[in-house]
């Protein structure tokens, strides 16, 4: 089932139909409250114990008769099972399991083996992953890591795997679930400070930069990729710190751009590094705004900003009341990309879920974006090849992309302002609505035109949107 299509309620209702009396629901920490809320519909049918993956070791007795594993793809590490996968195998002994995931095999079909290995009724008969791979389920190749040749098990045989486990999947798309508005993505290119570009170039050449607060080292390609990823978003983790702080905010260009561009909108901001979180919080408090890291508080309040790191907030978090999602940086993982971009989606959403990516102009974020969009993790090998090619940046094209993205945000800002002001007159009929919106657009004509928005087209958009809202109410 695709993300945001109601997997939790589907699983709970399945337990009811199964006749379960006690179930164990394993999920991510940030999703536990959402699961508990959904369980309220079934509290008279069975007992439900909700636990996060990190607490699995605390369960010693088997007091449940069915297990639901949420975000099951997180148990699919190969070629050796992860610690949480081993814990789940212990807890699920001889019990039926419901696996939940919108992306069961996001990077390779090889990720399915250990998910099914958890079950005592594993459809794969091979005793371990290596035997399974050798018996035709994986085309084993070689790859080099740190000049050492190792086996590569990512090229799994999809057709052979589907023959064994295909009947166990319940496919369900967002379109089938009734989603009318899907994800609308925009890329913003932000010019960072001269100092940021200077430090990045020095790292490429000298592999070392010394500053008053610490030393930055990039003596391997892995370190260089990591440091550039940090610096192009305005922060860095020191290899040798000269103060008590191991990291620092080095450039606030992205922070300033976000709060200037998205002013007036309810936004959720995702970041990669902890120092980025500090930079965003400083920008929020400097402007007298409120912020939270609780999805529940964000959903129930209008004038507040939600903050989350990519990995911790990518799964089981509903942010559907946000006007848009702003990604301060981007993660190397394709799983994270597809999970994060779905956080605003819900079946009842009447407008596209807008996701805005904030990239440094001439940085490396857009390279990462191109990889993860194609369901590929951005690896060091990609980075090395791209650095060799020294890609030429088409600055005029990038500026055009940014202008289009900023224009989309401005339309959203002015639309929200107009429709909120109209809420003061709930008894207006259609002609009165059209007249009010015409007057509003006329009063705001200078600002609207300056933002590059066609006034007549915008007036029609406002009228249609307001009438649609009233029909829904």
C-alpha cells in the first residue's frame, strides 16, 4: 500500500475480522500517538499494545496473538539481519504477522528476504540470505569499497521473488484510495555567502581548512562529500574543535531565504544535520515566531512552525494541515525522499501537497536530488564521477527555476490572505464573493503584479477556490 493510504486502520480492521483479542503494534517512536488515536475505533474489539522499535528488548512474554510491524522495510537490511530484525523474529515466533510499508523494497528486492525471515511461516525455504541469493534470487556481482572487492547483492531477481511472495502483498495506490491532490515539488536555488564557496573550493584542493573555531578535514572522498553536504547548507561538524562546540552555523543564507519567501504560510521544515536545526530555531525566535517538534501540536495550531530531522520525521507523521513542506537540505537516501515528500498528503486534501527544496546554487544538493528521484541512493561513487566531470552550471536556467518556485509560493501566500479575509463574511452569496475578491485584488494589485502574478488569472483562481471550500463545508 502506498504512503498515506490508511495502512494502520486497514491493519487494525483486519485484526478485528481475524478475531484477535490482543495485538502487538510495532512502529516508529513519532508514530505511536497516531496509532493510539486510530486504535480508539477498535478499543472495544481487542487490546492493542503499541511499542516502538527501540523498546522491543523490553518484551519478554508473548501475551498477544498477532503482530503488526509498521514501516516493515526498516527490517530489510541484508546480507546480515539487523538487531531489530532479530528481536522481532524472537517476538513473532509462531504468530501471524501483518507487515505495513508504503515502500517495502525501496532500493532492492533483496530487502524482502529478512522481512519474511522474521516469520515462522517464511515462504522462502533457504536457511539464510547467502543461500537464498545463490539459489537464483540475486544476480551476485562485485564492487569495490576502499579498493577492496566485495560481493554486491543488490541486483535481485524480481520475477523469481514475485513467484514466491507476490500473492502476500496488498497493492493499493493513492489514486485508488481517492487522493485527488498529489505532490507538487519545486526547487529553489539560494546564493550562499562568498565565504561558503571559498571554504568548499579550498576543501576540494587542500583537503583541509583551519579556522578559529576548529579544523575541517576532507582527506578522503567520503569525508569531502560529507563536508560539502554540510557547508552548502550553512553548517559544519569540526574534525578538531577549538571550543566546546563540535559544530557551527557558518551561513544563514538559506534560513533568511526561507523566512522571507514563506512568510504568511504554515510550514513544516525538515533538515539533515543538528546544526541546521539550531540555525532554523535561531531564525524562528529572532522573528518572534513559534515552533514545535510535535506533529500533534502542529496539526492543532495555526500559527506555528514544525521542525524535524529527515530520518526521524519521514515515517508515520501526519502534517496535512501545513500549507507546504520546506526541505532545508536533502538526504542521500531514496527512501527518505519518497517518505518525506508524502508527509502533507491526506485523502481529504483539496490542494496539491507542495514540497519546496532549498538548494545552494552551485552546491551538490541538486545532484543528490536527481539520484533519489530515480530511486537511487546518492553514494560516494556518484560523487567521485561528478566531481571528475566538473559539471557546468547553467546559472540562467537555475535562476529561472528559482523564480518559478518563488512565484508559486507567492501565489499561495496571497491566496491564503484573500480567503482568510473573506471568512469574515460567511453569508455572502456568489456575486458578493466575486465583488469582494475583485476589490481585494484591486487593493493588492501593486504587490500581486510585483510578484509576477497575473491579476485576472489570480482573481479567477481565488473565486473558484472559495466556492469549492464552501461546497465542501
